[in-house]
């Protein structure tokens, strides 16, 4: 766990002006985890309603599953956009720092 926290600190240090994007990306990852836990529970609830022949609750549970799946897909889309923006920006920052360092070394 200490190593993970250390790595996150290093990533935030390298991120530069993309720290906000990185933090939002972490939040969307937590949302994905929550959805990953809730969705199977609702699906199990659907099966219980189906076996008990309680169709009104089954329809309601099915609509909830569809809504959560839509939220999940939207969250994945936002997460992919954020990750792409963070990755490209961070790589650009690292490349610029390396170029500056190389220019300083050449001028010496």
C-alpha cells in the first residue's frame, strides 16, 4: 500500500497542470467500482422477482439496471476522455522537460 501511495504521489508530481484531470479520473474509477458491486446485486434481485412472479417489481428492477448500465457507459466514456487527455498532456510535459534538459546539456 505504501508503494501505491508513493507511485500516486510521483504521478501527481509529473502530471503538472493535469492534476485535476487525474483526480477526476480517479473519482470515475471509484464510481466504476461501486457500479461493479451494485449491478450484480440488482441483477440477483431481478432473478428473485422473476422466480416469485412479482412482475411489477421486476420491471422496476430492470429499469434500474438499465439506468445503471447507462450511467456505467457514460462514466466509461468520460473516463476514457480524461485518461487520454491526461496521458497526452503528461507525455508532452515529460518530453518538454527532457528537451529543456538536453538543450541545457548541449549549451554547457
